[in-house]
């Protein structure tokens, strides 16, 4: 039998070029995984399979998986939650006739209508009067 040499690596003796306070092994990819609520966006000039940047989904879409390539749009009448991981239905609020904003708007509309009617009645009443020049 012929003796075949073997390779053995002792991880404790490997010196990585890292800061003293870090005791981590470097990763072999350009970017960490994108969390749920984010999607991958290509970095110009670099291969997409290796190098990307993570971008948060916008308010009308979500992503519930890691390393999503695109965000999924929410249905009409809903928007994504704070973490952008799912869609939440929009709550509908209705104004009543006695709410402060409604009463204010009604008063302003009535004052505008009364002013318009007063102006029209003045023109009708004095329609025969000639203007002095």
C-alpha cells in the first residue's frame, strides 16, 4: 500500500485579518442575507448572484421571506405593517354631523352661500340704478 498524504487544518491557528475585538470568520459572499421586509437590489457593475444591497419595501408592499428578489404589492384597501412583513387592512373612519370639523365646514359653506345670495339680491334690487362715471 502506498501512503497518501492528507491535509489537516487547525482552525485555532488560522489568523484572520480582522479587528482585535472581532472573533469572527469572514464570509465568502459580498452581502449578508436580506431580512423579511427587504428585497435585494443589484449593485451596478457587480454580479447579482453575489453582490447586492438590501432595500426596505415601500409602504404599499411587503416581503415575508429572507433574500426576496422583489416585494409583493398589498391588495387595495391595505398597506404594509411597520416591519413591511405583511399587509394590514386600512381602518375606515367616518365623520358624524356633530363632529367639530363637520360643523365648522357647514358653517363656512352656509356663510359663503349667504354672502353670494346677499350680493345677488343687492344687484337685483338696484338693477335699474345707473352707475356714475
